[in-house]
C-alpha cells in the first residue's frame, strides 16, 4: 500500500550509560561498512536509547544483536523540511492540527535538504496529513 | 482426609503444648544431668533446668549452631552409650569439618513415624508405588524416605540417584505412582523422558512428587504440575534433625511440623526475638525426643515463616512456608531485613526483565541506599524513554511492596550482569568498604 512505502525502519538500541557503548556500536558499523544517515541519543538517568537510520538496516540490526545489544526495529517517517526559519513549525503545526502526537523526533540538515525524522502515535494518519499539506516524505531506498 | 495417627495429628493445640512442655522439661533435666556439653553450656548461660517452668521459658536456653557439631566431630555431642546406637549419618561439610549424627533405634523409629504421617498427609498409602530417587548412603534423604514409605505400606523402588533412563523405564514397568527427589531432578526426569518419547503425564502413572533438599519456588511447582501432570509437595528436614521429617499435606499450604517431635521458633536473626506468623525469620528448632544427638535451640540458618491459622486438612500442628533463603544472605536495609531470594521471587513475576540481577548497597547521606540492577529483555525493549521509565517504576513499586523498603532499579543490557556457576554472589555491600 502507498502509505507503507513511506515507513522507514529505524534501528533502536538500549544502552546503559557507561563509557564505550557508543564506540562499540560505531566500530561495529565501521567493520560492516554500514553508513549512518541520521542518528540520535535519548537519555534518561541510568540508561539511554540510541536511534539510527543506516543504509544497510538488516545488517546493522543483525550485527548489533550478535554483539548482545538489546535492539529493535521501529517505524519512523522522514519529512523534508524547508531549510529556513519556520520549516519545523509548519510540520509540527500540521500534525498538531490533526491531533497526532509526536513521540520523539530528530533532524539532520544536509547540503541539499533538511529532514525531520518523526515517531508518531498514528503513523498512517500522519503520512496522509503531511502529504495533503504538500510536504514530501523520504522513502527508505532513498537512504541507500 | 487420611491421617496416619489421628489422635496426635488432630490433637488440640493446648494439649500439644502441654505435651511439648513435659518433653522439654524431661529433656533439659536429662541433658543437664548426663551431658557434659549441655551442662557446661547451661551453666555458662546461667540457666538451670529448674528455671524452665513453661514453654516460653525456652528462650532462656542457649542456642546451638552448626559450628558446635563441627567442633565436636566426630562424637563429642553423642549422648547415648555406644551400645545403644544403631546408625550414623554424616553430612559432608562444604566448609570445614563434616558433621556426624548418631541414631538410636528409637530415633530411627521416630524419624520413620514422622515421615509416615507426612507421606500419608499427601494422600499416599498402601498400594502406592514410591520411587525414592534421593541418594542412599551417608546422606539422609534416601534411607529416610525409604523407611517412611515402607511404614505406610507402600511399595518402594529404591532407585537412588543417577541412570535417569533406567529410572524412567522402571517408573513405567513397575507402575510407579509417586516419586521422592529434588525438584531439579524431577524436571530433569521430565526432559529425559521427553527425549525418549515418553510423556510423564500421559505415559506413566506418576501422580505425586515429594520434593525438597534444595531451594525451589512456587513457579517451579506450577511448571512441574502443569508440564508433568503431578502434584508436588514440599518436604523439609536436615541431617541434624534426623533427616527429612515434614511435608506439606494435600492442601499444599506449608509443611506440617509435628509438635511432639519438634518445638519450632521463628526468630528475627538480628534481635533473636520471635516474629509473628507470616513474618520471615530464622528457623530455630528443638528436637523434643531425639536421643542419639540431642538438639536444643539449633539455629538452622534457614529462613521461613509460620503460617497462621489451622490447616484445612484438620491437622493442628503448625505449618512452615517453603524455605526462602539462608540467614547468611540476609541484608539489613534501613533496619528492615531483606533477603535476596525475595527480590529473585519478585523479579520472576515481572516479564519485562530477565532472571539475573545484582544488588548494590551503599550509604548516601547516612541512609542506606539499595540499588537493584536488572536486565531488560529484548521483547520488552521499547525505544520510547517513557515506556522504559514506566517499566522501571513498576519494578520499583513491586519490590517495595514485597520488601517494605524502597529500592532503586537500574535497567541493564541483556547479558551484561554477571552469571554465576554454583553459589551466586549477587550482593555488593559498599557500606562496609
Ligand atoms: Zn494440612
């Protein structure tokens, strides 16, 4: 189905707050030739969650699981933002108007575009509203 | 309900207490008069048999510890003349010297009667075929159950331990209806049987198991009962008390302690004061009729609690809960006694975490601080922080309800906490460092 093609598989991993966990993950990606496209760390006291979008999602997941990480796939969406003041506001307002809750988000701003990665509670509705409002979504294969 | 000895088993509690007092009085006079060890102990403790005027005067008597048995190896505590003894059992000391227990003919008989009552209370009787898969030999389990089972008129299959496939064949061929063994061996039998293509539930007549001699849990009972289709009854006893002595009845609500054989105290290991029914403490026992090796106020080091009220089976003798740990493992957090086994038990009921855990205790602003580290399972992992905080909060609440002391919980990565072979060392107490 059309909307599903916009779902992006993010790799999430649970990490204790202790030195070297990020380095372990990064080294694993280096060894496997996996390129990180977007990345965030969320932190609570005592533990954190690392979220990554990579070019080789399956390989990344398998490698991290093999290393003993607590790892999961999560569906997120990636919206192209206008790379100027108000770019984030437009998207956030669109979702707020549709009463869609953003569970978390992070963004990157590259040479050619700025992208907002979103985890929302009602993903199909979110895709519909975002497309209807004239925004563009990035598909998984565009990350390759 | 079938009683082995209805007169004793359903005797009103006041009558039992009278009987206990008479037996105790007799015991202390005898020991004071004829046992150099006990006489010296009582003198050192400033107590004379004349001071024992009621059962509650029991608390005036000195304690006895495992170390006393070791110090008097091999026969310093043996009370009767050599000619009166009929058997020795020896427990191998994992630390230090072994301990020797001597039995007179009457000791063996009382031990057997105790088990005859216990086995009858689980519903076993003449016509049952009981496989005794406890070790026979210096260990008390095999021979104890053997005599008890014969006494009730059951047929005994003395398989002892080992050669599990043969045990399963015999179980089928001899139409075994009950087994006495450790809980872990019972699960092992189930697994081996499955590999042989035999279902214990459908292909054997096994319906009851008398299990003990190692720690086990209610979870394990549920597993045994649903998977193998047999009822599992807890049994208790250690060699110092003669051997296995007491088991749960068909109500499965704690094992009945026969008051005419044993006086039971549950004491706060810290203050040595008795605790109320339902509250955990150290089991301290006085064997009222033992001859070869008398036992007075023996600190078993086992943690249990007395069940309140009279059992639905009609037996008036007190019931004790399945052992929940050892005194040596007890922690005192802000004045409250905490056992690692309670934490283990709570965690077993929380599906988001694994079975491994570590406890770290420290003092923060002169207050004890307890941290429990648990591994979050891959299935429970959510990449949303609030979900994880919710899981952590839930574990903290459940532990607090169980322990009556607040606990901090830290979520750890799967596989990151230490694994132990043999005795686990799950506690790091930084207060003394
Ligand atoms: Zn009962």
